[in-house]
C-alpha cells in the first residue's frame, strides 16, 4: 500500500488491513471536564520511524479488540470457559476467547439471523429474508448484540464453534487524524469521543472508542494503518485562506491543519468555527486554540456552545451571523472544510452556505446550487462527514 510522507511525497509502505502496523499508545488525556455529558479523549500513538506516514486530513484505521467483560458474559451464557479450542473463520485453531476478541460481537450478523430462521421455525424471523422485508431485517439486527441473541434464543443449541461461525469480521474504525505530521514526527494524535449507552437493561460500549479511550494502558500495543484522503486536504498554495467548520470531535482534522500550517509557516489566513454543548466543560483544545488566536496564527475563532443559553446556537448560526465576511473570504479564494455529523450538522451547514450565496451573491436558488457545485468541483469545498 502506498502511504504519503509528512512532506507530501508518496512512498511504498506495506501497512494495511492485511498487514497492520504494531503501534504503541503513549499518552491519553481528557479533553472534557468531569461534569460534561461527554467523554472526549486526546490520544497519542507512537508510529516511530518505520511506521505509517500521513498528511493532514488523513485518517487512522484502528483495529480494535472487544471488551473482555462482554466476552466473558458471552462465554458464560453458553456454558463455556473461553479456553475451548475453535477453528477461526479465517482458518487456524485458537481459543474461543481469543477469537471473540477479534470478531464482531456488538452487532449480529446476517448469518446469525439465518441460523435463527433455520433452527427456531419462527415465521416472523423466516420472513425477514423476504426481498420486501429488508427494512425489518435491519430493524431486527439494530441494537442487538451477540449476547442478546444468545439469551433470547437459548434453544438453538449454541456451542463454542457455532458461536464462532456466526460472527462477522471485526472491521477497523477510521478516526480523523488530529496532528500535523511535521509538528509531531513519528506520532499520530486522535480526538476520540468515548461512546456509552444503555439498551435492554444493559450498559453498552462503543467498541473502538472504549478500546482507545479506556481499555488500553499507556505503553500497550495496538494495530493500525493510515487511510489517505483524496479529497480532504490542505490547499497546495500555502497562501490560500482556509475556513474550517468542525463542532465536537469534528475539530480533529482542523487541529492537524492548524498545526501543519503553523509548522510550515503557511501565510494564508485561518478561520475556525467550533461548537459543542458547554464552553466550561466541552471546549476541546481550548488552550491550544486560544494560544494560536493570540499569536495571530488563528485569524478568527467563532464559537457556538449550544446549551449555554436558552435558545440553542450551532456552528451554522455563526456562519449566518458572519455571512458577509464568510462570503468575502470565499470570493477571495478561500477553501471551506466541514468535518463531523453528516446527518444533521453537515446538512445544516450546506443549507446555510446556499443561503449565503443567495443573500450575498445575489443568486437565485438554482444559481446558488451551481455555485456550490463549482466550489466542490474546484476542491474548494471539502467534507469529512460521518454518521454518529
């Protein structure tokens, strides 16, 4: 696999899903206050001189391991110790506990549902595989994990090997890299929101966020590789202005952008719009951002803390408040970047961008649509968005 170097050149590197790099967790610190409703962690990982290389805007693919407590409950549910020998789906023998550490156990696979249909004789489950019932199948799988299935359908006759056979592959999780490669040679930083919730009377944990944010000890090894972003990277001309919209953990790539442009002495202006719930508890990297603002490197910092006042304020509202200046930056050649929630925030930001074009560019709605399309085509409007 080809990986970009910190300087921007590409060199042949072997790191990939099939051949992940053995990195090491070197530091972890909380970014949110203890009283925050969120638990956001700053993670530092050592790659060394031989590890994967990356550019600002790239992502790190982390191959997690499952929670040991959940594995113990699964084993106990079928009367197993976890030390039983099973044949892994990829081949080779291992213990049940070790296999479950690397398989998808927080979601149920289609193979598992098919097994239930074949063995339980429940017409409702059998009907899930009708072509017209795809939504029902998705709803049946949603929110259930392997332990739920074992407890709900004990008459299947579960064995260690059968449980192994119906688990899917535990896929890597992608995290936007939060460090400038030239600012932290041989390291990669992440901004991780640790996910927890309750369902079915049980506490649930995000697989990779908990792995990185709580389960690993400092000094532990982990498997990872870099994922190169083709359409989310800094402008080639360092004198180009950039506008960055990144609420919550969406700030990650923009910390990388700011660090990289500071290290390389890029002369373009930098404007960050950041938001979260409360300034007192959720202002991620506030010390770094305020220092960059004081030095003049961060030209503008506009904040939107949604719950610090009676009416909620989000980053798109700050865009609208400063629409005239934002329009002037974009008309002057600035690049616009958005990172975060695709389902709500990114849609609202996009709608606001269209409104700004109509109001300050005196465009019709159709003209505004064409203008935004042109920005995207010119790679001046780039998004790193995901479902949360």
